[in-house]
C-alpha cells in the first residue's frame, strides 16, 4: 500500500518559498570582498534568487547542468546556492585555494557549462582560463575590475529576468550541489548533493542536539562592547597592524616565511590577553618576566601566522552594533569581566547601552583568582549558571 501522509518532495524550492513569503524582512548580513557590510533581507534574496534561476534558464541551462561558482561568502553566493538548483541545475563551488591546473581539471571533469565569479577573483580565473571551456562567464561586479569583453555582468543578467519564473519539475533525488575534495589523498573526487540530502542536512543541523537554530534563539555575547572598536582597544590592534604591514618581510602578505613582526604581534596579544595580577604572579622578577614572554612567543611562533593575526585584529574595523540595538528581540545577556583590559568596565559603555535592548541584561563578573582578564570568556565555570538561567528565561 502506498502511503498517503505528507507525500511531499524534499526540495530546496520549499525553503526558498518559505524564506521569501514568511520572513521577507529578516535581515541578511554579509561582507563584500573589500570587507564592507552588505545589508539585505530574505525578501530581496528570494526575488534575486528567482531572477537568477530565470536568467540561467533563458541562457540555456538544462536540468542537471553544472554551474561553477568562484565567489566569496556573501549574499550573492547565497543567491547562487538557491537560484541554480531551483532552476534544475547543479551548483559546483570551486576551491579557489587549489593550484590553477587542479581547478581546471576539476572543472573539466565536472563538465561545468557556466561560471559565476566575483570580479576580484578574475585574476585567479585567468591562471586557468586557457585550460577550460566555459560557455559563458558571469561576473559579480564589486568595482575591482571591469568584466572583460564577452563576459556577462551579474546585475544586468538578473535585471533581464521578468520575475515570473516557474520552477521546473524537480525530484528530491536530483542533484543540487557538487563539491570536490581537496585532493590531499590523491586526485580530487566529486560528490553530488541531492535536494533531499541538503534539506535533511539543514533540518538536522537546526535540531536541538546539533546547532539548535531557532527563530527564538537567545543571545549571550561575551567579552565585548556594543560600540565601535575605539580608544585603547583600537590602538593596540593598530600597533599589530602597523608592525606587520610596515615589515618589509611581510611582502604585502605574499611571504614564504613568517615575517619578524609576527613576534611583535604575539607579544602584544600576550600583554592584553590576561590581567595584571596574573601576569605579576607569573613573572614577579625581571628575569622571570623576560622568561615568561620569551616562552610564550616561542611556543606561538610555531602555530601562528602573520596574515591570520592581521585579519583577526582588523576584522572589527567596521564593527558597530550600536545603531541597531533596539532591533534585537531575542533575550540577551551580555557578560564581561571586571579585569578585562580590552573592554574595561570603567567606560560604562555596556551598562549604558544595554538599556536599549528590549530583553537585555548585563552582568559584570567580579575580579577574582578565577578570572583571566579578556580571556575570562573561555572559562565556562565563570558564566555557566548565568547561561542556564538565560535558557530558562520566560522570554524565550
């Protein structure tokens, strides 16, 4: 006997329709390649993903055709993640960190027909362009380079769509995405994800024993302030940034061995990462202080990378949640420690700004033998009970 309960295919079009029609105002935040923030929402994403699906269909994409993407993690790539499979195609995300000849081999093996690429990544494409045969290349314009003659401007491509796209008939076992391994154990191998697999993966990730994602999530920021990174917090970061960028051995980030400025960066991180009392206990004499910092630096020189640290300390250059604090509807508990040199409580910023959050509270962990300055947020014993109370709050 054939079942009659919930006979509904698990396809990505259902996710796209739900996002666009039920949650059009939910905001999507991502970054452009120049790190500036893009603000969009599910309503705009829904419209543009469907426009992409229609435009690709008009371009000649057939069910099962592979469309390669070479894009950073931004809302345009999200549009491709839904626009391509919802038109019956298969999105093939290319690993731009592989050697050009490896990328070319993967493209040819997958038989990709089209490429969607950020303009900032066109130089990467040029390194293997001669070895592949994309029928059309669609360039997402961010102002870094003019698309070469014959390439399609992504925005103009979407603008040609009528907006009346009708989804093709899609089986839940049809391919939706294609990924290749990095080839660390031999030749790269491709795996095709079906619509069904992606839906089930997404649903399982949202379950309570996975990431427990919910529209009613609670928020607990640790060791942070709801304002721009400024004052001493910005300056110590600038010291690291300037030391690395002004180091001739950094070579604009293209170094083959770690530049000497990595030592300065690690020393500065040691300085701000704990509290003065602990540092004094660790190094009560001049000789012990020298020994402590030398030991710390030598240990981390083997594991740290100058570019990684540069990105980490500069990633907050446009951080500023202040203007949108009133928009936060979820219960929020902000926790800082009294001995945090990066976010000193004397500024009273958290205490002032938390009043703008509808369901917001702030807690300052008192200085004690258990706190570790800015690093206190990594010691769950300090805030475990507060988290348990937050999760039991009636606002959830």
